[in-house]
């Protein structure tokens, strides 16, 4: 037998649900604070196979991708000191968190070139919120390698600087 409950507008939320949401906000806020780079992207139009491919590519680079409710993510961004990020938290968003300063943006930008349905909306790089005003244009993250420096093995130095274009 099914029982259906209705939430009456204006009544307080169930305490367990409220605690659960507070825990999620704390989790997201900690991720914003502890990650070196964060990218917010709209994934509408990607197939399940494409999202799985993206997650695999991100995981290979040590980047975590999650989908959160926008209201919870906005509250967490504000708690973490990134209130400007709330402007891009509309629609179906995936948020990536990376410990490497360039991995999240590099993988997302490469994937967005192949799959036009993935729209990079903004993010946090080097502690600064980068977002387009109306969040309608794609933000392109270009990586630059250190010039004229090579290791003893002859390999390039790891990416150290992120140049962000397409922002007013």
C-alpha cells in the first residue's frame, strides 16, 4: 500500500532533510575551498555514453565531477567566498574539482571542442571566479607551458599558468 505525503507551503522542512542539505552544502563548500581549479559546465544534450567518457577522462587526470542542485551549490559557493559563481549556476550543471591548477579546465575544454553540447560556463581558477556575464558564451581555457625550460630527461615542464579568454 502506498502512502502519499504532501508538503504544505509555509510549513518548516523536515529536520532530517534540512540536516542532509546542510551536509551537502558543507561538502561542496569544502571542495570549492580545497580544489585548485573548479569548472562549471552545462551538460544538456550529452548522451550517457558521452558523460561516461568525460568522467573517465577527468578521473584519469585526478579530477572529480559531480552534479549538485544549483541552490545548494550556490549556497556553498557563497559560504566558500565565491558568491559571483552563483550567476552561472542555472540549468543542468556539472561541477568539476581538480587538485591540479589546469587539469579540470584542460580536459573540459578538449572535450567541449569535440562535443559542442558541453558548454563551459565558468569556474574558479587560482582563487578567482571566472564567468561570462550572461553565461551564454563558451569560456575557453588555454594552457601555456613554461618557455625554454626542460628537465634533464628532455620533457616539458608541467603546465603552470592558465590563460582565460572570452571573459569581459
